[in-house]
């Protein structure tokens, strides 16, 4: 290599490597954390999806089970309609982007849900509005990194997710646990600003729905409500299917079941 071409090579290749080394070789732990949270975000979603689920709400004083159908498109659109019991039949929830609406058939009214209520309970369960419609995703709404925990389980990876500033998210941080081999979630622990564990989400009974393996049961345990829990069971799930163009519309909220 003559001096002229060596000078070009050193200027274009070697100097950037010396000055900006991380632009060529990114932090592998950061890359891994991002891959994991993206998988967790999209686990129950696809370009489009339809699911039939049961939600069992258990408290020390009463217990009930809701049966509902859920449609989604990407990460931006969700539609939920309650099928059973008859008392709640027809109640529906729609989210498009950052906007969310609930429909109550008894009053035949559509109510827009403000962002400040996204962390409120959905239908008396331990899940929030945001848990159901996923306005806030780990990839877009949190800073995340691989982390360690006390008494770690063998074959399990842990990711710490801290909300970005300016978002109405009540959690101080969330610890996600996934299997090391395929990143299937095992749990999500939610902590307040003081680092106190407030609730725990457990993922169980991995099943195949089409060509996708997902935990078919999610159990949410609030640490501040003794004897209370909410269990979600996936009975059916379809991914990357054709959906009617009017599925995610305000008009569809009032459709009869």
C-alpha cells in the first residue's frame, strides 16, 4: 500500500475506530437488553392478532370471571369487547395511538379516557388500563439495562426498566425475568419510587398458538392487597391475520355482540 492510499485508509477507517469505538462495536449487554424488551413488548402482538381470553378476578370478599375478545394491530391499536357475564356483556375498550375510549352499553355512552387514568384499574381487576392496551411500551417508554438480583435463578436473565422522564407512569422501575435460552418472560416485578415491591406478574404454562409459543396464563399479584389476584388465561390466539378495516373504530364500540 503506497503512502497516498495508506493516508486515505488511516483517515477514513482507523481514526473513526479510535475516536468513536462504540459506533463500530455496540455494548453487547445493551443490545441484549433491547432485544429482550422488544420480545416482551411484542409477545402477544404481531402485525395483527385476535385472542379469546378469560380474566378471573379474586378478592377476599368476591370473585368473578370475564370472558373477552381482543384484537390488536401492531403496537398502536387495540380493541377489547367483553362477551360474558351478561351483566358486563358489550362493554368495549378502544385504543388508537395515545387515545383510549370505553363504551358502556347500559348508558350507550362512549367515554374518552384521559392519560392520567391509564394507570387506573380496568373493570375492577388488578390490571390497569395501560396493562390492557399497552400505551406505554418498554422499548419506547423506558430506559433498560441488564441487571442482577438477590438469589438469581439459574438460566434466567434479568432486565431493569426505568420510566423515561415526563411520562405519567407510577412505577419507579420494573424488573423483568426471562428464560436465558429463548427470552420467554417468567415474571415482571413492579417497584415504587422508594424501591418497594408493589406488584408481581407471573407468566405460566407456555403453549403454542399457531407457530408462536407464549405463556398462556398471566397472574397478577398486588403486594398491597392481601388475598387479591387477577388471572388471565388465553384460550385462543391468532397472529398475522386479516382484520376488518372497521375493527379499530369508534363505531365498532357500539356493535352488538
